[in-house]
C-alpha cells in the first residue's frame, strides 16, 4: 500500500526515517504559520483568518506532492512572494488586497495550464547540469544565511550591509548551542539530529526567555477564514498593472519552485543520469493547485519550500515524508499557540546545517570550463547576496547563454535557454 501511495519501497526505505524527515521539514518551516499572517495582515487582512488559510493551503499543496508526485517536498505560501503581495502590490501600488488575491488566483490557473502542456517541465529539463548543481549550492548558502539571520548571528550593518550580531544576545547563544548539539549528533551518526537540536534549542530559549510558554493553553479551535475566503476583485484584471503584477508572481514562483526542486532533488541524489527531476510535472502540478486553492481561501502564492532539504538530509525520499508534513500542518491548526512558540533562533541551527549538506554538489561542477563555471558561480553567489533563488537562476542562465554564444559554443545552448534568456532581459527592462 505504501509503495502504491507514496513510491515507498520496503527494502530501500524506512517508515521511521520518512516520518522523522517529515517532522523535521515541518519544524524548519513552521515559522510560516506565524510570519505569513504577520506580513499579509499589513494589508488589512484578518490575521487570525490568515493563520488558518496558511495552514490549509500548505496541507492541500503538500498532500498533492505526497500522493501525486510522491516526492519528499513540502509546500506553503512562499516568503518573498508574500512580501511582494503586501508591500508592493497593496501598500506601494495602492491596490486592494482583493486585487492581489485575484492576481494570485489567475497565476495559479496559468500554472495549471502550463503544467498540463508540459511547458514548465521543459524549462526544468532545459537547465544545464552544471547550473543544476550550482542551484543546490546557492540554495545551501542562502538558507544557511537565513538561519544565521534568524538567530541574530548575522545582522544588518548600514556601512557594509551585513555584520556580526550582538554576542551578548540570548538568541545568538541559542543558535550557537543548537549548531553545536547538531554537529556532535551528526558526528556520532544519531538519527534525527536536526530535530533533536531544535527541541533542545527551544528548551534553552525558554530558559533564556527568548521563547515563552503560551498563555491560556496550547490548544485552540482554528480561526474562521470567512473574512478572506473567495474575496476576488475583477475590475482591473485587464490593466497594465495587473499584467506587471501577474508577470512578477509568475516569474518569481516559477524559478523559486524550479530552483528548489532541482537543488533539493540533487542533494537527495534523486536526479536522473541526464540531470532530470523525477516526476517533475506532478511536482509542479502540486504548487499550481496549491496556489489556486490558496488564493481561494485567502493567502498569497504557494510554492515548494527550500526547507524540504532538512527532511531530505534526515533521509526522506518518498511521498510519506511530505504526507507527514501535511499531517503536522493539520495538527498545527489546533495547536497554534504551541507551534508559534518555537522561536526562529531554535530552527536556525537546522537551516545552517542543511546549508552545509546542500553545498556538496559543488564537487560535481566542471570548474575548468569557464563557460560552465562562471555561470555556476554567478548562480551560487547571487542567491544569498540578492536574497532570491529566482535572481540567482536568472543571472546564472543569462551568463550561460551569453558566454556560450560569445565563445562560439552555440550548440551547447538549447532553444528553450535562448527563449528564457530573452525573457530575462525583458524582465530587467520592464
């Protein structure tokens, strides 16, 4: 039954490992249950309703990933896309949150069509193998950077952009404590090292008053989504602004998801010999459905989460891992105070270690051919430095096409790569 449902092979996979992997992935991305409502509520949307919408969209998207794609990846409303929704479309451009939700809904419909006609799959498969390895490395640096930020170890510095945080801060020491615990457990080959590290870090966070036990109990009924359910606005859907907003949503989601799928699949050793992601069409279908459903219940674009790498690092390889994540999100609906209690400083060590795990494909990159290594390096460094997986892929793929053309290696570039390069240039010009 497990093999039929999740592509789980009894001789190859362990139920315990898949479940631990799913719990680990959930724990590293559970912050979205608190962060997404915070960001989107700046538009005037009901914060309590947003909590429920966030969990529901994550459950639906991840269940499709589990049963249809049968891959160990989880989905939820994407970071960056929710900020664009709130701070650009609504607060800067002056549109209503209903207008923004309508754009997300249309985006989801377009993605369903692009997936059905294999257009998104063609794009994923067109990315050269060295760039695919670079995507994994870039994502690794990116999420390690996020983890260090979450613990306050790396902070903003107006003079040099980033700097070392306050070494007297309890959050910093919670982060370093978690890294040390996970490191020792990994050396000793203890299963569930990331999860154990997060739990012990949370206990220390309670001692240091970085986290607080929830008041009024740890359980509550899920808030109603009625204030934001099916709230669409069709008045401006044929405007230039809608076109720009829609293109931005499509672009960022497309390449965030593609980058995550390629990077995490590469780390898991699941890429085929010619560098293709298994069941990629079904995986892309999951985020298309998740986005459409998410807009209906009242949240921003749903995408595949890079934190899935945490579960993959714990040995998750099948749909049972993502099914476990979906179950955890369902439980979280009723234990919101408890899950929101876990501070970012306690999940930071897991993200940092996952970053280490994900840079291993750099060993597979051909560094001697500069038409391959320079685009790969651009992909790697631009992800953390621009705080965007999509921008890293953009610069990597553009430089790949330009270098190949200028050095006479036209045959190394596929037709799809030429088309994407033109679209990337247009994106910068618009």
